[in-house]
């Protein structure tokens, strides 16, 4: 537990990520002891959640949150009423940290109450973040998983064939199209193997071809983890060393994904579990044949979530994922 000094103290993401990676709770005071309102940054729930706690003055109630992914409620800290800002969205933890620090800064140094500080921060971010290009957190995690699989495919088939097989950047039906089968890769940061399926065809076999499904679980790795930028650099280095033309195509594919080395990149990940690789016909899935023709023509899009913790890997899988790790 750390007390801040007279100025607003720094709390870098690397410090928070260390505790998250170690699954340790921690408290960090962001306001000086003489401040009218105490402001604390909390890492709780066994190091799986972060929140900001701001002391409520007499008769003051917690403000309402204008963001659906963010909740503001009331808790007690050593007998003191506190407003707590938190989220249940694990994949948004890195961005949520920045939001909390921005709100805390307005409270501690800008003499704002929590409601004003929160709304000003949300408004400022809304003005700045209206950009059409770039990778969101879920896509960054997904790209991390696909790059790990890409390297495994290259180990067996060579970089030229592996890069040609990687169809994910082209928004094709499946992420990889190899000579005799297709492969769909899903990556999650949740503690369960829960994945979002986009479209009724994403888990459907192409005519005459087998479809396999790879489930990858990541967790925050702290200093022992790998950033997406490091993984990108590794696969590009390996591809250039093996096949110059393939590496040029790989650079183009990464650009098509929205990857840019200029984007902030300080999240570090590691594997939570070994990857799961199973035939698609073993999955809990929706297919076109399940929807009556009279209904099918009136449905324009289908997204759904599946959980596959109950499945076990098979012994005759066509992709070698032994010694699997992030690049």
C-alpha cells in the first residue's frame, strides 16, 4: 500500500500489469493525505480487477455512469463512504486504466468532484477517439493468437505457404486455408474458453474440405509476457530470414489487419493454457441447415458466443501445436 505525495503520483500500466499478472491485490493512494477527498486506485479480486475509489463528502451520492461498460457504485473503505468506478470487461482493462488515471487526475489536481471529472474525461475521449482505423483490444488479442498459429504452420509448411494460407487479413470465411483443410482461430483473455462467432458460416465447412478450430487462451504476462509488437517483429524476422517475398506479403497482410508500429503497445500477454485444437463438427455451433428456409431469408447477420471448456484435443490433428507459444 503506497501513499502519494503532494503532487499527483504516477501509476504506470506496467506496475498495474505486474500485479494483474501475479494475481495480487494492491492499493495505491493517488491523493495527498491532506486532500479533502481521498482517492485510491485498487487492484482487487485476486488481481483480476481494477477500480478507482473516491471519497464521498457528506450527503453526496455516487454519480451515474454514462458508459454501459463502466459502473459507479458505493463501497466502504475503513468506515469511509467511497464511490467506486469499475468494469467487468477484462479485455478493456488496459484502456480502463487510462480512463481511471485521467479521472483521478482531474479530481486530485483539477479540484473537480467525481461526477464532473468522469463526464469531462468521457467527453474528451469521445472527441479524440472517433478514428476509423486502428486495432481494438479484441482484435489485437486475436491477431496475437493468429500470429502464434502462423508460426506453427510455417514450422511445418514453410513461410511461403504459411503466409499464403493466412487468409484472416483478407476477411475470408476462415483464418487459414491450407492444402487439405481450413482452420479457424479464436483467442480469448477470459478464464473460460468463451469465443464470439461472427456469422452463420464461420464454423461451417467449405465444400469438400475439413474445418478445424483452435482455441487459444491468453492472460496478462507482466514482465514475462510478450507484446503484440514483439510478436510482429519476431514473425517478420523469421519470415525475412527464410523467404524474402513471403516476408513482403506478410508485411502487407499485417497492414491490412490495421497493425501499425506507431500505435501504443504496452500490453504484455502469455498463454494461460495449452491451445485446444478440435474438428469443427465437435463444436457447439449454428449452421445454415438449422434455420428454416422461410426464416433464413429474413436474417441478415448472426453473432453468438460459445464455450468449449468441455472439449479435449484430439490426437490426429493436422497442425502441430506442440511447443506452442507466443512469438
